[in-house]
């Protein structure tokens, strides 16, 4: 058995603070993000169905 590989990301102090701020106080979801998610789902819907078929999944529920 092999151990998992981990990647390290070195951030500047400013980037580290921005990362923590985003985790602690995430921005509200706006229309732009909703539209982006909708486009992503439309473009990947066929791919997800193909993957489910190959893996033997019977169906998935997706909340909006």
C-alpha cells in the first residue's frame, strides 16, 4: 500500500489572510454565481449521466 500524495501550497501572508477570510465570512451567492452553476450543470449533465452508467449508479438527486 502506498501513502497518499499531498501537495503543499505556499501562500503569502496576504493570500493566507484572504483564504481564511473567505472561509470564515463567505460572500453571499449572487445571480452571477447561480448562472455560472446552471451553465456548468448544463454542460456536464451528459458527462455525469455517462459516468453514472459506467459506475452502475441508478440515479442521483440534485438540490437546486
